[in-house]
C-alpha cells in the first residue's frame, strides 16, 4: 500500500507540473500571436497547434480566447518573482521613510510590469470596440488600475508626503496618467526607449509632480 500511495502522489505531481508547463506554453504562444496578428485574427486552433496541445486543452485551461487574454493581463500585473508586485509595492510604501525612494521604486515597478502588461492592454483596448468580452475586460482593467492608483495616492497622503495643495483625487489622477499603457506606447513602443529609462522617467516625473 505505501508503494501505491507514493506512486499516486508522484504521478499527481508530474501531472501538475506538466499542466503548468502546458499552460505557460499556451500563454507564451498566445501572447506572440495576439500581439503580432491582433485579437480578431488569432484563433484558438492556431494557438493550440503552435503550443503543441489540443484545442480542448486550451478551452479547459482558459475557457476560450478571451480567457487567455485575461490570464495574460493578470500575469503581467503580478510581475516577476514569487511575491506579486502589488504586495511588494505596498511593503515599500508602508516601510520606507523616504518618499523619494518610494516614488523611484514605483518607477522601477513600472519598468518591470509595463513590458508585459501594457502591450496586452493596448490589444484589449483595440479589440474592445468590436468584442464584448474585450470591452468588459478593458473596463474592468481600467477600473482596477484607477482603484490601485487611488490606493497609492492615499498612502502618500496618509504619510504626509504630498505637496501642499495637491488633493487625494489629483494625486490619484497623476499616478493614473503615469501608469497608463498609452504612455508606455508613446515612449517605449513608438519612441524606442528602453524599459529602464522609462522606469527612471516615471520615478522622476512622480517626484516632480507630487512631492514638496
């Protein structure tokens, strides 16, 4: 009996690892295809074929093409590393004693997240005009980003770091603007800035706009 149980645990672990690899292969393939061909022209069948899996597997994992895009968006927001970026951001803003360090840190987070998340959001925005699922995702993503930036602005206000005369709403608007995919599109995609320069620019701009 112990041998049987050990084998079952081992087999379950192998299946989970394989499922994770397949999921990541689907996401990587979908991202490449979606950003190259656009949302409407990209099919689940082509994603499955290039990822080396079946259409059924793709649907089981993501529920369809819109589910894949949602997963890409969520993956981009989490950033790299074992701790999601929002948690790391909150830890920085709650423990740091220097507001300059916080805003430069937020610029660095932008440089980490934007290369993954911004192109996906630009894709979603372009597809939203003709696809209901993408319109829903776009509205949800923008609302979530607005909420997040207001949360960050409140952190600055609570710690007494905002320049006198700047309201919570104004600070949230500034953070909202500098975290936009549209700004990434202008400076990185269209103007060719490296992500590191973009992140430094965001940090410098937030310091100039928000701090005394």
